[in-house]
């Protein structure tokens, strides 16, 4: 969440503008006694819409207070910022410590006073102290975080599929998958076990700590726009749960008949046929004519199984933003899909400890990234490294945009191939 000067949190991240005057706000680590005031300040920054008691209580349990700060102007709380302690999947499948920047907000009365900048400064210094090489966030306003070194590294696919006209061609074996309804809360453990087995498959996926599974069954918006509460279907093969889909249905009627909409919340499968069975089920729910999905992987298989891609209303939207807090450790933590040996001249004004030349040598089995005095092959800022880090944004495309300078002929193509990923990075849910 964010507003005024900035915010991020359960629903997103920030809205802010460049500080024009020095702040006099004092930053303090969040105390449990201040939670209600802190969270109310955040919600007001996002417009003041209240949340359910269940959702509010969930976030109070998930957020590490010792990793969160409030900005105080005397007795008034005017800014909020938190950081979950995540582990993030990177290319190669490793799970890397990452600060999940969240619940960032500045009161509208204190915009343009440097409150946001002071919180971002404190936060990145803390992340470095915690030994976490990455910071990640989702942004309610993308323009805000670039000046702090963050860049969009993963994207989500939105679709509005006309299921009255679009058919799905599923792979052999799909008919062998059994589907059954389950109470969404009773099925939490089964769904979470499936999710846990998919974490290492895509860069950008978050390993979840206990408590995060509740995110999938919050009923806060159950009746919004006439939609049903969350429904859950499990996929099973040979008696084992191999997938799940959680969704809502919004019934609609016209003079011509039923015109309901299926609203997919989340879906995961351990194999192609389990996924296909779940998608086919969603396409065929009685009394509905469309399926709305948000934030799915860009390369998900159903796009190649539909009969008419034009009637799927595809849109792409930015999702996960990445910031390298420790360039050397971050680049060593992932693998590279082709051999790469390149010297990077990195610019990083906000975290100057990253600035300078780094030699990256690596391949599919691992990498080493160390300081060097050798001549640079590529020159770029930490933002470009963040954009390319998960393999979903091409360094070559950034070079064509004028964001990466090639100083040794051929170095850009070499690095672009190495930094790529065979599967699109994906953030399964917000934070």
C-alpha cells in the first residue's frame, strides 16, 4: 500500500512524490502498542476504506514488528513502512532471503517533506544489516520506487475469457484427474502442501511461512459486486491431491438467459494434466459465460490450449519489483542459463556500497561475483540489474532502450542469454 508520499502493503505499494523539504519526522521501530494507530495511518493513506477484523488481525500476526518503522511528527504518526522476511525463488531454483517491502504510507498532510525517502533510506540500511541481498515489493504507483533502485522484474497476465465461445483442448490423461469440492478452510492444508511443492519452479515465487495460507480464504470481499464466497476444488490423481483452484462466481442474468462470471482467485497444479483439468472445470461451470483471471504467469499453458486467443482479452501488468541490496551476493545466489563472464560497471546512488565494477562469472551450475579493477564490459544502474535479475526482462531489450551501455562488443548478447530464464518469473500473490 501507499499514498500521498508513499505506501505499500496487503493491497499494493505506494503513491508519493519527490520530497521538496527536509523532514523533521522521527523514525521508530514499530511497537505492538502502536499497531492500531500505525495501521489506521496506513489505511487512511490508501483512502480510508476499512478492512474486516479478520484481515486486520491476519496482517497484525504476519508483519514482523521489529522490521517495521513509523515516522512520528511529535505525537502524530505520519508514515509507515514494513518488511516481511521472505525467501524468494531465483533462476536455478535457490530460495534467497529477501525483504518484502510492505505497508508503506505517508499521510497526505506530510507529502513532499522527505518522509518517504527517510524511511526508504532506513529500510535499505536495515536490510543490508540483516544480510538479505534482495528487497522486493509490489507498487500501487510504479513511478515512486525507481529512484530508490527498484525495477519491475516480473509481470502478470490478466484475461477476460469468453467461455461461451472459447474451448479448451486438454492433454491426454486429463480425464484421469478427479475433481472434488472442499470447504475452503478445511482444504487449506491440502492447498498449501501443493503450493509448497511448486515454489522452486518459477523465479519470483515466495516460500510462505505458517499463517500466509489464510490469505486464500479471507471473506472480506465475499459479497462485493454480488459475488459468492470463495469456493475451492481439489484435483486428485491416484488418491493424492495434485492441484487446487479457488474462485468466486458472480451470477448475472439477461433477457437471453444466464450470463454469470467466474472470478479466479488462485490455481496451482503439480503436473500439466492436473492444471488442465482445473482450467477445463472453470471453463465449464454452469450458468456462466466468462472467466476472469488476474496476475497469472505470462507463459501459462492454457493460452496454447484455447480455441481462440483473441476472445481471451489478454493484458499484461507489472507485478514484482526487485532491488539488489548486495550486488555481489545477489548475483551469486542465482544461476545462469548459459556461460557468462562479464565485468559490470554498476551505478547506485542510493546504496553507494554497490557502485563500481563487478566481475560476474557463472553458468547453469553456479556463479561468482567479485569486485574487480578490470575494464568494464557493460555499464548499467542497479535498476537494470533488478529488472533482469529474475530472467523475465532482457538485458538486450534494456540496451536497445538506452538503459545498458555495451563497452565490449558482444558482451550484451552474452549477458542477455545468460540472465534469461526458461520459464517466466511470477509472483503468485501480493503482500
